[in-house]
C-alpha cells in the first residue's frame, strides 16, 4: 500500500461538538507519535435538520482558522500543520457549500455524506443510535446504501474535494447492511470520478476500532489501488490520544 504513515490527514477537536481536546493537544500528540504532518479536518454541514449540531458554526470556523494559523507558526519547525474541512454533502445546499468554501484557504477538502433526508428530516447514516437506524432501516437498507453512493458521486463531481473520506462507512452499525453488485459498480464510478478530479482516497484507520478493518474494506481498497487512485491516511481522531492510531497496520 503506497501511503505515508507519517501524515495523519483527518482529525477533529472539541470544536465539532462531539470530540474532545484543544487543537494544540492534537499537535503535541502528533509530535509525540513521531508524525511529520497533521491535518485538521473539521466538519462543515449546511441545511441539516438534526437534533444536535455535530459540526462547526461560522464563529467556530473563524476561531478554528485563527488558532490553526497560530499553531502553524508556533510549531513550524516541528510539524507541518494543515487546516482542512470535511464537507458533509447536502444536495439541496450546493451553492451555500461552495460559497462557504470560498471564504477560506484550505489545505485539504474532504468529502463525506453523513445525513440522509427522509420527509424533511435528516438521519445520521454512520450512527449506532436507534433514532437513526430504525427510520433508515424502514427506508430500506439497500436503497439507503445505493442513495449514499449516488450522492457521494454527485459530491465528487460538484465539489472542489481533494480527498474522499470513509467511503464505505454507511450504515456500519445496521445488522442488515451489505453491498450488492450494483453498489460495487457505483463505487467503481466514484473512483472514476475521483481520478478525473485528481482526488485521493482516505484510508481511515478508525475502522480498526469499529470493525477490525480500515475504511474502506480491503477489496474496495485493492480496486482503488488497481485503478491508480492515490491514498492518504487518516485516523479520524476525536481525542488527542487517537492521533495516528493503528498507523502501524498501514503497509
């Protein structure tokens, strides 16, 4: 696997409201782990109707960039620090997403899709909570997975993404989830779209905690490599101690 294990390209902080730790704590953890690069990838969501905000507000993003720039200067001789964004795609909010992205300079633009809309309400497709799993299950697991991949493909085509995040994490906690031959064809289409845009695929090591294997699964990862899709590593850390987690398994 051609991947740089000295770069963690996906970490979150308390700014996203579902992680812990200050930005500087993640920087120190990365240095302690012997990393050479750390990229913060904080959540952007637009127009999502959900009981809690698991993403940054406009004020949070302003503070995020300010602190990120301070850390870049303070640690410039010890660690390369990137200020990135994980864009949660909402097909109904493309102009708003694009307008927000243009307000800042980003070192990485990650693309993901967390919130699936049913009858005007959004449900988190990577959650283990019943309030998400039950309505998504009633919608039909195969349909939700198909819609998920179709929406990711649209996001790849319409957004200025540089990395696709945790590709196959959809409904990871639902007992009936599986990928059909049609889903695999959709994944191939996504890879083709990524190649046309020069996008990388994230090898997300949080999967070792969730299911004993990285995201995406090995067979999907092998297809990406065969097609020539570039790979980058991300821990998806939500606390400082998770920075660079399981990177020793990347090889």
